[in-house]
């Protein structure tokens, strides 16, 4: 898990004749997690409108991309007449296009058609999760893969049995859209934290980097921090939704290529130029494992990462002035 390490109030020395910038923040429950937004403004009234605009942007996307809202665009899409083109909203078309790119980039390690596998393992209701029979896993695998859907413009076609789960990319996409809305409103410095997927806008007014803490996935204690000048951070881990049988941990992140929960890695934190990339790459790299996952990040422009296993903490080298990783 990652968390923003930001002081409660930060004042920036004003230029001659200007009011000082001050931090304003608010939080809400949305996308089944906590949204925490901070903006730096000279007055509370403008800041309050900024914060509400960021929240409204993410709430609107939740109404489109949630699997847990009966009225969402995603639920309707998954229930549509498979084989027929379905018209998409602009945000849905954009997020599906991005998902397709990360599927190709990761060789299928990231795959939004993984829903049948997550469902057969029971991870949508963890209290009922269990190891399924091999035949059920194999049946679900026949409905998973990049060949199960096609995107043409603002329309998508799903093959029979295919269903989307945008849990590996929607939060990052929402963070990017919220930051874009703040930028359009004239905000020059902001931080958006959606359940640990964090994106920043501009530089902090005190010229210091944004500080993002990295918690150890087992102890939940701070194991390091990321100094972030620009971009976004996201983490995938096995400590969120999981169950244990005979000392074996089965976590909710499924390798779509095998149908099995990912093993031998506890968490993977990604720094990337956008929150969409950080979110999707954290899932892809987690599925690939520490060695191949970090290799994927090295190949992605402006990205880096930290992988945690039961025996080691490894990271990519720092090749970008956008961030710096400090491990304790």
C-alpha cells in the first residue's frame, strides 16, 4: 500500500502583491474506496469548488465503470448481446483503448477479460472464496484473453462469455481525469489519492517533491518513500482480498494466462508518467513477477518500481528525474 505523506498545512511565500498558497483538502467514499484530494489555492471558496469538481469527475466515472452498480455502463456492457457492436461513452472507449495497449505491452499479463476467472475463484465475495475445481478454471479460461473482444472507434464487440473487469485500470484513469479537471480550472498544484493510486499535478508550492510512503505488505509499516516531482504511483499486492488454506495464501490478482492466483510476490509499486499507466503496469508487473515485472517497467518510458517478496525487496534503477525511491 502507498500513502501520501503531506503536512496538514503548507504555506508558500508569495510573490510581491500575491496571496500565499495554502493546502485545502477533502475526502469522500467513491469507487468502493476513499478519495482524498488536496489542492493549493489562495482562498477557500475557490478551493472548495476545485475539490468538488475532482470528486464529481470521479463519481461520474464510477457510475460508468463500476461492477457493483446495477446501473453502470460496465454492467450493461457485460450483459449486452455478445457478438453485436455496443456503442460506448467517450470515457469507456478511452479506457478500453488504454487497456488494450497494456494487454499488448505485457504479453497478456494485464487483461480486463479476467472477470470469469476472478468470479470462479470467488474473489468478488472473499468470504465465499475457495479453490475451484480444475475443470471450472479451464472452462473460465476459454472466456478470457485479448481475442475475446475488439474495439473499433467508439464501439466494442465481446465474444460469447466474455466480461470486463476494469479494476486494474479504472482508478488510475479516474485519477488522471480528476487531475485534468483541476488543471482546466487553473489549479497549479494538487494531489489526488484514490485508494492508494496517487497522481500529482504540478510542483509543490514549497519546491519540495511530493512524498509518497510505501508500506510493507506484511507489517504495514513504512518501508520507504518516493520523492515525486511529477507523475503517479500505484501498488498491486496480495494483502487486500485473499484467503489462506494450509498456510498457502490465495490472493485476488489472477494470472489470466494460467487461471491461477499470482504467487511468490507480495507487492509491486509502480511510478509512471500517468496514473492510468501506473495502475495498469502495477497489475501487469505483479502478474509477471519481480524479475519480468521490473524488466517491463525498465522498458516503459519514465517508469520505475519496487517489488517485495517474502525474501527480498528489489527495485529498478533510477533513470528519470521525475522521481526518487528511498528504502529504509
